[in-house]
C-alpha cells in the first residue's frame, strides 16, 4: 500500500483588476521620447508563497506605439494593440513596497501606422505578431485592497524591421491602479 503525505501551507490568492495607461516609444523608428499614451487594463492572479514573495500572471490589454510631433503637427504615429501575458515575481522590501521583475509574452492584436500625409497602414505586414518583454517595476500597497504600480517593459526581440533595415523595439512605462480581491486557501 502506497501512502503520500501532503503538507499544505496557507497561501493567499489575489485576483487583481488593473487599469491605467502606458507612456511608450518605439526604439529604432527615429522618433524619441515617451510621447504615445495608451490604455492598459486587464486581470491578473497573484499567489503569495511567503511573507516577502508573490508570483503573478494574467491577461492585460496594452496599447503601445510612438508619435513624432513638431510645432503641433503630427508627422508619424504608430499604434499597436497587444494582449500581454506577464509572469512576474514580486519581492517585498519594505512594509508596503514591492520590487517587480519578470517577463511578458505579447500577442499583437492590431497595428496602425499613420504618416504625415494622412496615409494609414493597418496591420502592417512588416510587424511581427509576437513580442517578449523584460519587465521591472515598483508597487506600493494602499490599505489592503489597492496598489499603485509603475512598470518598465522593453522588447527582448525586435517587433519589426522597416524598409531602411532599422529594428524596432517596444519601450514603455506603465502606470496602473490595482484593485485586489483576496482569497485564502
């Protein structure tokens, strides 16, 4: 007869509702600055393993891109809509403060490139359908159910190679509020 002993420790599960915005740019497109604002929102689940560590993953809509504006005139605007699947490690370093590190897989849902003449190219064929990002950030907990997060994402691989053989990479800052819904095992 085979028996197995299983030790179950108390783990805390959180469902997280995330809403905020990105300030983004595309490295390699000769536009500079985090001038493209975009919506960021979705749901994640986090599991706290110990008092200082938690793991998090979910689905997040993320609008990214870039914009070149001079003298109030838009010369070029790129807009990319992704579904992001982050896999994150949150490390508590002070009472309510956490450092976040991890990776995210990003599936391109749609793209739109508008040039100075008003020409629009939707779902460009030179864009890659997938992206992977390194993610780093900080979060601060307020009360027991709210957090404010600042995250930085950068493409590991290029998202496109344009006609001038320049390689594009997503580069963005995310600012989000998080409503935590707690569950206990």
